[in-house]
C-alpha cells in the first residue's frame, strides 16, 4: 500500500512553502524581509483558516452535534474525576 497525499498534507506543505518563499523574497529582493514574512505569513494564515473552517476535518456536520457521554471520554482528556454513583 503506497502513501498518497491528502488535502491536509498539501495544506501543511503550502504553509511551509509560503513562509520559506517569504524569507527567500526578503533576502533576495529589494522587498524588506519583515514585509515579505508578514505578507506570506498572511497567505499561511489564509491557508490555515481555509483548512480549519471552510474545509474542516469532519466527515459530516452531524458529527459536530453528537454528544459524548462522560464515560466514553478517555481519562487522559478528562479534567474531572468521576465520583461514586449515587
């Protein structure tokens, strides 16, 4: 079974590439380093926003409405200890 690139693999690559491109443009051209990093940082923020809010990591919006019982939450993630049942 071979590895295939998925959407989030491409998003992570594009975030890194935009920041590297900003650094290279800041070094190699007359554009100030700070302006290039801020500009391409904005591109990275736009990619992150799209990946989280527009094309979110859920299969269906109904996945967001399902409640999880306290017993189903792994103990590592639960800040509350379950007390004795009365």
